[in-house]
């Protein structure tokens, strides 16, 4: 009897697995209206605490909403994301969402999704398309505003400085949406003030290790640097390692502006080693689930849905009151 019970349990698990792998509507008994919404999500990688927090937000939001999630990690490779989207199409999911690693090169696979009648949401980053209708909506941050906020902080910080103010920039992944717009917003904000000069700009690919390498390169040139503007916290943390290795005091000898708001960066802000953190929240899961469910019901959604964010800096009176970030 014990062997039979074990056998029945194994068969039950196997049967459940087969049902989960069936395409939408294939060999299913439940009516379409009662079937869980199926969302295919392609994450670009796990390169930072921000990205891992974003993934957790999406997975837990899907569980809360009763959405069946097909999740694939592209490990920083666009070809993996394209393969993932094609697998979602083959499975006949209700909605596809993805965080594109770069802006270009999506036209063909997104046209395949449209031909299959599957709406697509861009999360965190957007894409450049000849036919904008291939993407139904975007949910994430206003990256241009983030760059503006970084520039506004620097103007305030240097209000009494006669200049020149020499800025080094560690930018994000080349041809990615946040890299483009965080750079543009920052430059547009400082453009009319001749005191500011960006003396060095190089991509750190949003990676801590590359942030350290780039900062080492900046310091090795001998070019005086007054300010570091880093496009994400992971690169900032790597850059601070390089700054300290040279016997310099981050936040004092070099003013440091970072973007994201990971716990590690907030901790260093409280210690005075970072001067400003422009928030870019990864907590997009609930918004993605809401939009996906509306699309699955045949409803329309906004073209752009921005998250609400703020700025933390050494101008704040009570940095200790910032709650835990959980990423």
C-alpha cells in the first residue's frame, strides 16, 4: 500500500506538471473566464540589488494577484530575451512584459507577438521602434527627471562655489534607456551654468565591478575631479572602493551623486560617503500585474505609467528616518 501511495503521488505531480506546460487553452477543463491570467516576463539579468529587488517585486505581486507567471532571466543577453519572448508566444500567454537590456533590435519579435494577438508591456526600460503600436505600454521611472534631479541637487550643492566644477560620469549600459535619459536630463539642467564641465564619461554597464574599474581609470588620469555622477548604486559602490583605495574621502574630497536608492547606498548616504541618492524604485510588480490584468480583460491602458519617486540628500534634516529599502 505504501508503494502504491507513493506511485499515485508521483503520478499526480507529473500530471500537474504536464498541465502547466500545455499551451493556453489546450486540454484544459476550466472555462476561459476562470483560468488564471498568464504573464510571460523576461528580466534582463540580476546585475544589482536593484534588479533582484525588481524581480522579487514581480514574483510576489503575481502571487498576490493570482497571476500565473512565466519568468525567464536573460543574463544580460538580448538574444536570450528574444528567445524568451518567442517561447511566451509559443505558449500563448495572455500578456508579455519585459525589461529590455537595450533599446534597439526588437521590431521582428514584437511583430510576432502582435501577430499572435498578445499585448506587450515594457518594464523599467523602453525600446525604439518604427511602429510604436508593437508595445502597448511602459511602466517604470522617468529617467530624464532623474537626471534633472541629479543636476538640481548639484546646482544647490555648488551654489556658493565660484567654479570650475569638474564632473566625472559613470554611465549605464550603452544604448539603454536609463543611460540615455539620465545623461540628457543631467546635462540639460547644468547647460546654462558655465562653471560645470563633464571632464570624463564612460559606461560602467550598471555593474559594481565595472564601476570600480572606471573610477580607477578616472583617478589614474590625474584629471582633477570634484563630482562623481554615477547612473546606479552598484557602480557607485564600486567607485567608492576605488576612491578609498587612493586615500580619498568619498562625499568630502569628491561629491558623489548616485541613482537608484538601494539599501547599501542609503547606508553610505547616512555615513556621509554619498551626498545624494536619486530614487529609482524597483517596486513595479503591482503596477505590472494591474496593467496585465486589464489588458487580458481587453481593456486599454495608458501608454506610460510612471512610478512615484523622490530624492535623498545631505540637505535632508533626518536621514535616519528613511525606512529600510528591502533591496
